[in-house]
C-alpha cells in the first residue's frame, strides 16, 4: 500500500505493528508447497479456526469460525495443526526487534504491539523509515510480513495498520485524520465491538461522521457516560493515551518476561567461526545489559542457529547458578555453538537467550573455592553506567566497537 504523506516524529510518533495472518504465516513459512494454496490453522474435527492465510480469507474463512464451515467455504484448503511453541518463539523474537528500536513497546498480543518512537528518530530516522526498517528486519529474520500504521494516537495507528494490510505502511497525520475517519463504518473504530456497533446503528449512526455530529449528551444517554465520552474521543481521532511499556501478559516495564534474548541476521551468510563468535558476544552483551537494567539473573542460556536454507536449531544449557555476567553467558553460548558442530555450513542468523529469570536480590552467589574472580560483574556495571550516560557507541568489547558502528549503519539502511 502506498503510504500517506510522511509525518514528523512530533506529529506521528506512534506505530502499531501487526503481523499479517500471523499463525498461518508462521505455520507455512518453511513450506514452499503451501505458499500458493489456501491454508487454515486449527479447525480440525469440531474445533474452530485459529487463523487462515489470505487465500483462504478470500473464500470467506475467518478466525473463530467452526472448522466445518471453513471447509465448506474453502474445500481446497490445507488444514494445519497449530504449533504454539513456534508461535511463541517467533513472537518473542519480533518483540525483541521492537525493543531494539525503542523501550516504549506495549505488547497487545503475540502478533501486535504499539511503539512510541519519538526517542528513536535521531538514531534511526523518521517514523516511516523506522517502520520500513522493522518490516525488512522481521521479514528477513522471521520469514513473515507485517503491516504498520503510523499516527499521533494509538487508536488511529491501530486503524491505519488494519487498512495497510497486507504487508504495507499507512501514515495518518493529524490534519488528515478527520476526513479519513468520517466515512468509515462505526465498527472500524478501535474498541467498538459488535454490541456497541449494533446499538449505534439502531440509533441511525452508521458512520464515524454520524457519531461526531451527534451531541455528546445523546451518546451518553444511550451508551452510558463513560462509553459515550470515549466513543466521541475515538471518533474525533483525539485519543491521547500514552504507550505503556509492557508485555503480552500485562506486566509493567519493571516486570519483564521470564526470558530475555536477542538475535541478529548476518549481512551476508557466513561460515566464518570468528564472525559468528563476535556476533554471539555482541548478543550476550545486549541481553545481559537488559537483564541488569531489570535487576534479573537467569540460569539457562540458549542459542538459536539458522542456516542459509532456513533450517533452525536451538540448544540450551543450565548453569549451576543464576548469572547476569556477560562473559559467563558468552562462554556458555560459545560452548553450545561448538557443540552444534556446524562445520563449514553457512549461517544466516544466530541468537542468544537467557531463560528462567528471577530477581537478582533473591539470589545469593556462593563463591566456589579456587574459582578465579576476574571482576567481570564489576566491569559489566561500569560499562552499563557508561552506556546509560553516553550511548552504545562509547564502550564495549574491543573486538566489537568497529563492528557495532557498521551494524548500526546497516540497520539504518
């Protein structure tokens, strides 16, 4: 979809990023034989449809529909069982990609989130450029597409992403919102369900413009004071709720997921062990920095390795004690990588994750007699202070400083 006029960060700082047919896309991304056929996820026997690709949706198949009805509408469709482990893995990776752009990420579900990018434009460019970077990175790393709505408010950004589908970007700057909203069906407004829509249509209010032209007192009389006032705000495009950083479970920013990870796609597929190890060190540093900021430690280190042909494997190892030390996580990741035995095969992506996170203040480290103490924990915290004050380019492992400069330039392209 052709985006609207580019908005400035000040006028359109909110992105709503929504994966396209998420469950169906993940289920079929490694199945070339299913790329051009209708696909339904779930709906087996007497179940309901979890998702459908766009070919199946063209036949009227929708999520929540009984499987029997979906098969009647689209008898040629291939039905796949849902793989919730794969869905969760991809979702976590996508959310990590968002958090590399901004810490202000409000996760709505496994496949969508709001981002406030006003603090990221100096590094990454205007919101439209950030949206394209995200779409490119998600497609490259996860093999799926997403759509992005860009606006001044959450409700309008959500509406824009819906209209951008599939695989598009739509900007709705403030001076275009009223004209854009007016002819839409009231059911298009974010948060207006079937019951509210039916009530409004019973009052003769079919479009958003009809709602705007109706006196507030009339809306509140029929819908109640709270809902009536909220509907007027939504119809006017004047929603000013802020993005609240949280994950899908509703935890606040101080209560992160029980695992943290990061992954990176190589600019060019590589079989060079040195290149891979530098990437593992960069990822370990990124993950443990976030853990320390959240006052978390974890015992299980996991790596992800994706080959050039998109085959993906994961390996993990549980440590004797929880840690947030970069060098400990890195050494464990290297051991896992060497145990994989990839030999000379070219790799597309590697990832590092620390799982089983618990609060740091609830863990007592038992120093082992004879264990060397190289002061890595103190060094990590000194690095954290420098990063927090001066930014990511000022300090880090010597082998990565020049590499990081090139990586940031590559991500900005």
